[in-house]
């Protein structure tokens, strides 16, 4: 369920963000900039060149998929039969 962006974590956690002008969610995190900067300010960033993105809502990122790698090489089969 989408939540107001004001309730989102601001500790660097990656979340799904909703930017109304897009038709899909984006992955964002709250980015604190160098306080000496006279141009940039804290805001939502997507990890590329976007900062201060106009995110209005957020939700936690889903769990990552679990990937199982199965080795079907001939050497594995020989080792198992020995």
C-alpha cells in the first residue's frame, strides 16, 4: 500500500517512490547532500543523475528473489558418483 512521502525513511533506505508524471514507480532513497553546497539540497534521488525528484508516495521495496544455481557440469556428476 502506498504511503505519503512524509512518512518515508530518510536514512538512505531504498524504497519504491511514486512520481506522478511517470506511469510507473521508481527506486529512490533520501539523499543528504554536502551542507557546504550552495546549489543542491537534500531530496529524493534515484542513484543516477536525479536528485530532488518530486516523489509524492512511497512503499517498501519488495524482498529480492532467491536465485538457486545448479551446476550440471560433467565434473560434478562424476564427483557425486565416486
